[in-house]
């Protein structure tokens, strides 16, 4: 099955890429989740629009990515979340909340879709978080979830 990715999918490609996947993976996961659209001649014209939007918000080059990496890795990121007596959160920490916490700590504005979390964050503590800034550059920082 030939599809056009609308979002970045780890191990598959980035927005605007035309990829060939197994029928079940495309039909049962990528299309319903909104990660891709079915390939047609008309949809292929939309690829240029998607790629233009991606280049506008993407980190420009490898040098810029390494510069942002040094900014992010030097931060102490604390996130206040509501928690019960046992340190268990009411809900879980979302990527949007993490991006806001990085911004509040004095870091750059990041794309929440590029965050890679160690799983669902549902308790107080320290968690390693990585973000793909560029295909060759990944920044890692520790997120401290504190009671707030």
C-alpha cells in the first residue's frame, strides 16, 4: 500500500514522504490515527504543501540543531503536577506540558511531536526525556515532576 505521511513516524519517515507499507499497517494504524493519507495523484500534489510547512517550522540545519541541543541539555526542567499522597499523579504528564516546562525554564520552543518519552509519566520523580531536533541530532534532558 502506498501512502503519504502527514506526521513523523519513527522508523518510517517524516511528513510529506511517500512510503510503501503493508496493507494492514496502513489501513489499521496509520490512516485511522491521522499519521498518513492514501496516495493518489491529487494527494501527491499536497506533498509540496506539507513539505513547505515542514521547512518553515523545522530546525534549519545541523549547526542550528546542535546549538539548540546545547541549550536544552543545559536546562533543569521542573514540572509541577497535581499528585496524591503516594506520589501518584492525577492523570499523566503530556508532551505539551513538557514543552511548556522547557519554555518556562528558559529553553527554546520545541515541537511536542518530536519528544520521545520513556512511557507514560504517572508518578512524581525524575524521568529521562529525549527530543529529535534533526535526523542526526537528539537532545536528552531530565524532567523532574514535582508536586504542585
